[in-house]
C-alpha cells in the first residue's frame, strides 16, 4: 500500500496495483480499475516514486524477509 493525501490533508493508503492511470489537470487524480477517482495533493512524479518504492520493497521481502537472517535468495512458494 502507498499513502497519499487528499486535498483536505487527510491521508489514506491505496493499493497501487489497482491504479489504472494517473491524470494531472491541474490536480493529480488517481483513476482506479473499478472506475473510482481519488484527487490527491502529490504530483504524478511523487505517486510514481511511491509506487516504485513499494514494489521494490515487495521484491526485497521475497529475497530477504528477515533482515536479521543471512540472505538466502528468492523464496519458493
């Protein structure tokens, strides 16, 4: 999940895998796969950076779920 901010400064978490597209004219609008729209204060670049960071974090957990343990490579499910 990524945390974004509504125009009234309240924050909420959203699943970035369900974002279909992002518009900016002038406010940044997240359009979800189910058609829902969320207007946020973050720029398109900030949202994309948060999505990239989230996905990198998910991948890193697959390689090292417990940072205190020795690295083992990817886990098999």
